[in-house]
């Protein structure tokens, strides 16, 4: 039972870290997508935390100057 609580706390920390990172991107006018659809930092962080049977892979799009303009999170099945 202690392991379940520990895993839940770990996932919660990861969710908060991802949400904070994505909020920073949003402040820089970076577009955020989840499986090809516009999404919020909160929704993406939640999806990453709850993902079962796979993980979310990030795909970064840059402009001509190398600045990140879009981050897309795509679900990838575990093999």
C-alpha cells in the first residue's frame, strides 16, 4: 500500500512540473497541442499523468530563427 501512495505522490509531482513548464511556454505564445488538438497546460499534464499503456511523446516545431513555436504531445503505445 505504501508503494501506491509513493507512486501517486511521484505522479503528482511530475504533473505539477509539466504543467509549470507548459505554462511557461504558453506565456511565450507557444501553441500547445494534445494528439493534434489545441490544449491547455493543465489538460496535457493530466493526460501525461494518467497515460496507461503508453506515453506522450513531445514534438517541437521551431520557426526559422530556432525559437519554439509549437509543442505537440502525441500518445505512443508501449511496445
